[in-house]
C-alpha cells in the first residue's frame, strides 16, 4: 500500500515538473493538497502496520511453511465453502466446522437409523 501511495505521489510530482513553465491549475493544486493531506494522515497508520508486520512476519511465515501443505490438501477436498458454518472453538481447544443444515435433513429416517 505504501508503494502504491508513493508511486501516485511520484506521478503527480513528475507531471507538475513537466509543465513547470505553466502555473499549476486549481485542480492540480487541489490534488497536491489532497495527496499531502492523505500522506500526513496515513503515515502513522502505515508505520504501525509495518511494525506489526515486522513482529508477526517471521512467526506467520513459519506457520505457513508448516501448515501450508495440510491446509492446501483440505482446501482441495472441499468443493463448496458456503455449505459450512463458521468454525466454532470449544473451551478445550477443539475446532468444529459443521455443515449447514439441508432441506433433506428434516426428512424422516428409516427406523433404526441414527444421525451422528
């Protein structure tokens, strides 16, 4: 995001340098003020995000390296993610992912059959 912002800022400044012999129009002045204000407002948030990424990045990379293949295998087996409820974490740490109820779930079952 920071790179995109600075690319836009560079493009605006380059455009104004090309037309240096003419005074900037009101639109160009407004755009420069807008970009400066945006930079001033976004700078603290971008610095905080960068600090967070520096802290979390190594552990997230290790997690993806270890769990990535298993998650990819699970993702390839599930055809329709919308058929499942949101995961639920139990007090003992177990994670349950339930299928959403279907219309045929209410249909009567043959005698002796139990839903698990």
